[in-house]
C-alpha cells in the first residue's frame, strides 16, 4: 500500500530560502511593546513586510489572530492549517485562510525557539488550541471577580485589540498559541509544558497579502504553572517589530480565484 498523504500545494522552497538569506538587509519600520496594562494589540502588516513577535523579557505565551486586511471575512483557519502544515508551526509553515479563498495569509520565515525534547512529541507554537476566555478561567479558578475572568483573558484582550479596526468579538475565530509548548499523550490529551522560549526569542512572519494581526498576552504566562495556579506564573510584555523586506510575494495559484469560488 502506498503511503497515505494529504494532497499538498507546491511549496517554493527556494523563494523562502532567499527571503531568509536576505533578512539582514530588512529595514525595521515600526516597533512597539504590548504592555501589561493593555495586554493586547492589533496592527496592520503590508504585503511583503515581515513582523516579529518577540519575548522581550522571558518566555510569554501569545495568542495570535490574522485576517486579510482588505476583507476580514477571510481569516486564519486552524483546521486546514494543521492538515497542511501539521499541528505545530515553525519555519516554512504557512498560515492558511478559510474557504472560499483558502490560500496562505502569512509564512513563518524564522523561529528562534529551541525545543527541549521533554517528551517525543513536545513542540511549540500550535494551531489546534484556542484562546482562553472568561468561562475557562472561572472553571480553573472558581472566582468570577478574578482579573483573568473579567478583563485579562485572551478573548477580552483580543477584543480590545481589534476594536480600533471596527471589529468585535464576532470576528474572533481561530488563533495560534505562540510560544506555548505541549505534547500528546496516548489518550489524545495534550498537557501544557513550561515554554522553552528565552529572552529575545521570536517568531517572524512574512505577509503574503495586507493583513491585520491581533496579539494577546496570555494569562498562562510561561506555561510553568497548572491552570488552577496560573496566577502565580510571571506574565511579561511582548515586542512587535515590523520590517520592510523589499521582496514581493509570489502569486499563489488557486482554483478558487481572486474572488473566491462558489459551487453551482
């Protein structure tokens, strides 16, 4: 029997290798810090630019959402991203959008986190999770008035981040759990481990189109503590750096077409 594989689109490896080689010549055009008062930030990245999400003090789990800036109905789709790229994302992983467009929104061109192999399947940056929310933290902590329940969960952080762009909770869908480390058990569970990210580690995304991104500082912090004791973990700021690469993306050949595809 032949090996079973998903049908896969072609990947222009040489093009992205050239982008990686050109990284020293990128020109930084914007940088900012997501501080512990706001906890979330929305920002635009132009087609052909790159953006680094940086652990500026130590490991810090980040929830990251992505939309097509020109049509926010097109957004990051975790299910088909994990089918095309696996559960965990790293260098050369592409972030796929939802139907009917179904095309790469961004491509990861650098991941500096070095994973310590605590379990055979341990890795960082996964796309099968979701953002934490008031109910999650109430179940974990049993306190309806805790700040993780009322204000500083990722669902609330991301809402504040996208409000200036005219978006609301109804526009929040899938996300990447950046810098978060986990592994799979035989029963299918995936316990969170302490992140191996260090001060200065980052993941860099190359924009295949004009995109809107939103990043939340997760209350889980470094992932060191169990959910029921997460308030004991240290929560740290995140850095956002945007670069002009001077390199235009390749056109992505897609049967859906520029306007999408609708079956008869």
